[in-house]
């Protein structure tokens, strides 16, 4: 088994398309398909179910995907760490779902305090946070919140409700809140089902509970930037959480958010909790320092939001969990103990 086999396999598994994987890996499709065939023959197991319309992972493929990601991450990390070891530098990897404005100032402040730490940002948009961390692809991740467990610790930052996104010229644009009945006459643009962070399955289930939902006029879009562009072009009404808008969380610019308007959807909608998670076995002074910088910038964002009336459409959809208002954990890398303090 060669590393290229694993890299090709992971690419196909994530794209669920041989053509898409070939483009991503910058190779032609025939050698990629041949590499997957060789891998299946070597392992003695079918990894994909292929039809003329779709590609799906088998149970064996799902099992291998987790292992392959971990192996490739370990190899990548080992190579980087060996190089940095020669330079006597520590490596700290931070995953993120979407770029947020608290990252750059946090990184700048962090580097001034930890100049010998090599900080790497790793996109995690299409991954489950728990798998992303336990597969050793990052030391911490900013995204959909996970409660602490035996391997992972976490801090909840905010909880976001579902919003309808309409063009600013839409008849509903002046409304503070809408129902599914109000949206019945319009095509709906929903997040794709493959990315757990987008909560596409939960959003689809919520829509299906409404007798006004018409699946025939619904479009699923994996790329949320494309979804917002479709809203702008009046192709339909988007249904997303505030995290995936250009403004939230962590952005408090007074500029107009875009040629669209977010509106609350009434009823019991599926909430999206956002926070930062990290591996307990990777706690270090550097990681603790970065988490503190992120929390400090987040506090500034919350205060800025409260001071700007123009952000009311976003404020109505987001419930912040201020750092100082809850019990939080002081993180220590020595002695293996956690000290709890209240702020």
C-alpha cells in the first residue's frame, strides 16, 4: 500500500465523485480509478458502491476513511514537527469551519507572547469536530460545539437559531420574523447533507415537519457562499444558521452585511451551538494562551454587537454565552490537573 493510494481514497471519499477527486488531486481520472482498484484488491474489500448516478462509501470504506485520515495526518504532522524540532519550535494546529474575524488579532497577540510556537490553521468545514480531533488532524477546533468527554474539552461560545435569508428587495425583507407558511410560495435553498457542521439534515427534517414544505422546489447546496450568491440572484430563500453568514460570529463591522437580509423563523427550530474544542492530551501553555486570546476577542465582539443597533437582525438569532458569566476551566499542561474557577 502506498501513500498515494490513501490520499486518492480520502479524496474520493470526501468528494463522493471520482471526477471531483481527480480535479482536486490534479490528476486524470483513469490513474485515480486504477489506484482505488489496486487498494481494494490489496485489502480484499470493496470500498465504494458505484452507480451511474452516485458514489457511496461501503462499511469497509467508512472504516478505512477514519484510519486513512489519521495515518495521513500523523505523517504530515511528523514531517512538520521534525523540521521544527531542528528549529526548536513547538507546533500548534487550530481547525476552523469558516474564517472569522477574531482569528487574525488573536493570532497576532499570540505570536507576540509565544514567538517560538509554529501556529497552523487547518480548514475543517466538512468534518465532524470529534473525528477531526481524535484523528489527530488538529489540536483544537472552532466550530459546531461538542460537550466535554474523556478525550475532548470544550467551551460553548454561542447558540444560533435558524434564519431565512432573503434578497434585500424581497417583499419579506422588512419582516422581523416569518413562518414556514410565509415561505411556502418560494423555492428554498438548504445546506447540503454531507457537511455535519451545516446541519443540513436537521434543517431538512425541520422543513419536512411543515405541511407547507415542497421538496420539489428545494435546492441543496454544499457551498454556503454559493447559496448566499443564489439568494442574491433571487433564485430562492436560504435557510441557514447565523454562523454561516459573512458577519457571524466574530464580525462586528458596521458595513451592510450583503444584498440580503436575515429573518428569524418562528417555531422550534434546530439550534446550532458554536464553540472551541480541544484534545485534553494536547493541553500546553501555548494552547491555553491561544484559547485565552480567542476568548478575549470574543468578549470584545459581544460588547460591540450590543453597541450597534444595525446588527439587530443578527442579535435576534444569536444567544451569546459570555466567558466571564460562567464557570470555566483553567488549563494547565503540568501535573495533569484541572483547576476550576468562576469569573
